[in-house]
C-alpha cells in the first residue's frame, strides 16, 4: 500500500526560483549531518547562500568529512540550540539573511526566538505553517494549512492562516487562489463546530481578504474533486478546484499531508509564514526533494520584489 515511487522536486518551483538571486539563509543548528547535508544540497541547487550556526568544531569536522572547503562558508559558533535560534533570528532582524532554516534544534526553541519582543520577526500576523504538496509527474500544487503550528485555531486565527497561505500562493503566481475551508460536511451543523467556524471565516474573508476566492465548509472530496462536487450539486467556484485547503485542526492536517506522502510519494515542502522572513521547517524524515523545494519556496517569497 505504501508508495515506492521516487519523490520529485516540482519543475515549476525550480524554474521560478532560477530567475532569482540565491537568498542568504541562516541554518539554525547546522552541526548535524542531516541539517548540514540539507544546506549543502540547497546551495548546490543554487537556491541559498547558507550561514551555518552551531558548534564550529562539529560543523568544521562535518565539512571536512565531505571534502567541502570550510573557508567558503560563514560559520557562527553557538553553544546550544537556544543560542542557535537567537543568532539566526537576529541575523534576519538585522537584514543579514532573508530566510531561516530549522536545523537540529527544536521547533519551539526557534519559534520562541522568532517571537522575541526585542529582536524577533513578528509582523502583527499570526505565524502559520503551509505545506506545498505536489505529486510525482505533476506540477499541480495543493497547499495544506495549518498542519504544524496552530493546534485548534479559532476564527480569528484561521483568518491569519488564510492570509499567509494566500501570500504564498500569490508568490507562486496564483493571482486568485481558490481556498477551501474544510469540515466533514457542506452544511453548518451544531454538532460539528468546525462547519460553523468555516462558514464564519468565509463570511469574514469577503471584507477582510483580497486576492482570493474562499468557500466552505467543504468535505475534502468536494474541495478537490469536480466530479464529487457535481454529484452533490455544489456549484461554488472553489468546489472541486481548491488550490488551498484550510484544515479545522492540526490532527487533520498532519494526517492528510502524511497520507499524501506515504501513499502517493507527494513532495511536502513546509514553510512558516507570517514572520518578516520565510522559515523552512525540516524534519529528519523529510527526503532531500522536500528540503530543496522548501528552500526554493523561501527563495521565491523572500525574492518577490525581484520578480515584480
């Protein structure tokens, strides 16, 4: 049942990134094989110029073991993961890097630094996570949000989640992305609170969010399948054509993206949006293709002014 098809980096993302200058990216916790190899792979793809933060001795040893010239990298020594996070965020705050990548540190440690009131990267928008999903052999994109940060978002948080996902979609060239608010029903039911929240978000977006078409509540099949939507006589323009699906809680999003990865070999590239710079969140289970795609997305978002 598990897919054995190889993962693929979507050509459309790489082609868009090729028009941009590689972005300076701080790697918070680069003193680990997986984190360092991710940075080197993204650099080789001409997506980033990495700033390696962590134990200088460990980073140097890892570079030497790979026969990579140590002198060609900016390495910043950090005693622990808290220091790694704070140094990376301060570099972004000072404009010395235009994106961040989580290396071998805990996500909450990095995000705590991002939210620091003195040197953090807050913008007045809630942080949220977006998975950019593509299948092998296809450049059709589905954005899933939020499957990693906001656990049980209320209506106000969902509005921030929608804004962040729409910003990413605009960066990818979708001028009017179709956003589906997910539940398990197309009707608002008292017994299903997520349906009511979805309907309220749709109502609010009409006045508060421009550059997107938002609909819901939708069950997943009616959000992404024209045939399923037609069978239920759902005629909303989002039905069957969603570019973005907004999940009602983190459990739904987590299960959804992992099923796509393990059953369909989907490339799941994750970004944190809502901060002053895009943040690549990596997992030890991520294949190289997902890391490269996420770095390309960060490059596109941080370089949107170049594309105009």
